[in-house]
C-alpha cells in the first residue's frame, strides 16, 4: 500500500517536471519609448465637442472648458539659525 503511494508520487513529480520543461517560453518584447500620442492629456481647443455625461464616466482626452480660479501662493521658507 505504501509502495503504491510512493510510485504515484514519483510519477506525478516526473510528469510535472516534464510538463514544465516542455512549456514554450515567451520572450518579452523590447521596451519602447513613450510618445506624446500614447498619453491622453486634457486639451483646450475651440470647436471641439463637449460630451454630456450623466453619472461617473471615464472620459479619454477631455476638452477642458473651465478649470476654476487659479490661485498661486508663493512658498516662503524660513531658514538659518534662530
């Protein structure tokens, strides 16, 4: 009874090793540099359609109509010894 279990275990391990050895390997593609066309950045173009959206939707390459009041605060750091 124990020999049967050991024989099945050995055969299973051999078949697993054989299937791993015979699996075709995929070569990874060489990375390419990203171009500006690969990104979907917001634009502000006159005459471009403004989509009407109800709910939560991901819009690729949106046309920015209004971005709010731009307020810039300078960063002032105090340095040196006190």
